[in-house]
C-alpha cells in the first residue's frame, strides 16, 4: 500500500507517509468528532443492567441522530473548519483555535 501511495501521490499523510501522522493526533472524521462523543455522553451516562438494554440504548441514540440531520450538518461544518486549521498549522496543534460553539 505504501508503494502505491508513493507512486500515486507526491505527498500523503500516514504512519509511513511523506508527511508523518502525529502519534497522538485526534482523527478528523465525523464519527470521531461527533457520533462517538454523542453516544458515549448519552449512552454511558447511565448504568445498563444487561447487554440487551445497552444495545437498545445505542440503537435509540443512533435513531435520535438520524432524526436530527441538522446535527450531522453542523458536525460536518465543524470538521471542515478543523481541516482548514490543520492545513494552516501544517499539521500542528489547532484545537485551541476551534473556539467554543
């Protein structure tokens, strides 16, 4: 895979890429920035007596997200901002520039 990427792209970000991915860098994907955070905050904020109840609550959380598409749009808008800041900072720290929204 590395050879393919080297042949196809002059620069690419990755563990073995021409631009090294920082070892403790947060992933910049909507699931990482929104979905998992929402589910963890809302699902794991209460105890579950069994795996079936946990599974049901996760499904309900995902259904809530599906019923609120504006949340996903807002998440993608924040993601675009994060991408721009990441490029401006040459892959360095940029989270402090995101601001509170």
